[in-house]
């Protein structure tokens, strides 16, 4: 998926980058990112992206359950359980 670019960068702009994890399935996660320009007291979305990832077993090339470290992140941040 191509990022949606809604506003061009200009000199002196201030930006906010928000990132979050979403569980897509038992073996896939999505990294969701929004980048917004906050110059002049206004918030304008510049870029939105959603990247789907999966942990892979290097021996078989097949997806595996995410590592325990990632599961702890989901539990701490209240991400939805897999469907």
C-alpha cells in the first residue's frame, strides 16, 4: 500500500509522529504510523502508513507466533487479541 501524502513539508514546520501496533492475526502484526504537521497550532496529516509483518522461522520460511517480548507489548498497551 502506498502512503497517503496530503501535505508537503515546508521550512520551519514542526511534526508529530505517532506509531502503534495492531494485531492482525495470531501470527501477523501491523505497525501503523501517522505523521502530522503541527505548525501554527493546526494539525495536518502528511503521511499515513500501515505495514503488515510476521515473525518467520528461518529454517522453514513459515510464519511463527510472535516472540514473547512482542506479546508483552500487546498486553501492556491493550491491543486487541487475535481473531
